């Protein structure tokens, strides 16, 4: 559950085509790679799902790490350039300006952090000095509107190029600048518009009466495509209430029977689970954690069942419990975790999203 890579790649390509490619060779290539490079932290998944969760959006997604990521990308492009030069009898007519290429790659790496900040998973921009998470909650982790406009910006110049070739028009050296700028502006305008609707959703939900309970916090989470549809979590002293908000019609929908989640009791098993590796990482990230002891679930993975767990503690974040991409109805919802304990309240296993940590 992170901003899918296609949006990052396409954003970097559009940034390159927006005019940076006129300044130095390889600008579009470097910016496309740099716009996605921070997500190389997914390699932590080889050490298991909890390790991947702990290190996702770490230093590669920070302001300190962005210059390093940019330098690494320029290093890759330099190797590619040397390889091409070695295979070619003639040197390239336009030699790369490596310092400028690093700066452009830095801008693309920062665009990755910005995109991840605008969704509701969040980023840690000041890591490792501060592990605090920040999120604007403006767009969903997958935003089809962005995908459509970015693809359009990159495809349309090629289509017009084919039309020009049929009528014998001269080939433009840098095609598609206007389309690329248009796509990037659409993204910015979308963020600005959604920011207004986001505030409106919080206001509408916060003004409701929830059994006379004091409202501690309100969070509004976005749906894909529709900027007027929001999943709102209302935090009160004794329970959470989930609210569906339509800001176009100022409509607020909720049910006391299905949308009220009373805060679970903090049992000894819960206390132990919260101090486990998974528990500490999860509570560091989660803004609205829902932690409950659930007993021993059925269909345990063999590597967990062999350790004879006596109970289990489930971790969920209520920001990701709404009905999009079937997140609410899955047996193992995305971004959920389980800690298994034996009869002595010792941790014997951990699981994230259905995957066992070995």
C-alpha cells in the first residue's frame, strides 16, 4: 500500500519534457528514474513483511536522502553514457551537464516525496532526525485521474508527430512540452481543489452530535477519482465513529449499529503485543490504531500453528477501513498486522497482511 510506481515514473517523465530536457542530455531519463528511485526501499521485503513495513518511506523518502538518491541516479546515467560512448564511433553531439543533471534529478526525487505526502499513508521527510509521519490526505494511494492525464500528456505528442509525418511537416526536436506542463498543472489544481473539499468534510463530520461525546480528533480520507467523497474517522474518548461524507451535497451518512467501534480493552496480551517489533513499528506509523485481542483465529499458517499460540492481537488503522479496493472486507486487510502469543504471553509469531515474518 504505497503510491504505485507508474504515477511516479510518469510524473518524472513529464517533468523532463516540461522543459528540463532542453537544458542537458539525459534529463528526461534521469528525472524519470529519480522520480521512482526512492521506492527502492521495497528491497527490505526480502527480510520479511515487518522489516519492509518498518523501513518503507524511510531515509530514501527524506529531505536528507533525496540528494543521495539523485546522485545515485546520475551515477547510473553516467555508466549508461559511458557504455553508449564505448559502443559508438561518434561522440554524442550534446554532452551531458552532470551538475545540472544532478539538480534535475533532485527535483524529481523531491516530487516523489511530495506525491507520497499528498496521499493518506504519509512520509517522514525529516528522517532520521525525526520519525514523525506527515500526510495531507488529499488523494488516494492510486489516483486514476493522475494516471490518465499523465499518460495523455506523453502519448498525445507521439500521435501528433505521426500526423505531422503524414503531411510532411518537419520533426520537432523537443515535442510535448505544452502537454507535459498541462498534466503537471492538472495535478496541482487537483491538490488545491481537494484540499478545500478535505477541510469541508472534516467540518461537516465534526459538527455532528455523536451520542453527546466530545470529539477529540477528526480525519478525512480520500476516495479515488471523486473529490467529493470522503471516509471520515471521528475519535471520541470511548469509541471511534466512521462517517461517509459527500461534500457536494453536504451529506453525512453513518450508522450507530455498524459504524461505531468501541475502543477495545487493553489486556495483558495487548500490552505485550504493543511492545513487540510489529507493535512498536505499527504504533509509530498509525494515526488511528485499533488494537484488540481476538483469540486464536482459524486457518493459521503452519509456521504459526506449530508454535501453539494461545491468543492473538490484531492491529488495524481506521484510516484504511473503508470500502475501496475491498479493504474493509478482506480476511487480512492491507496495512493490518497480527501478533501471536503463547499461554505465557510470549510472542511466538507475527504476520502483516497475511504474510508471516520469519
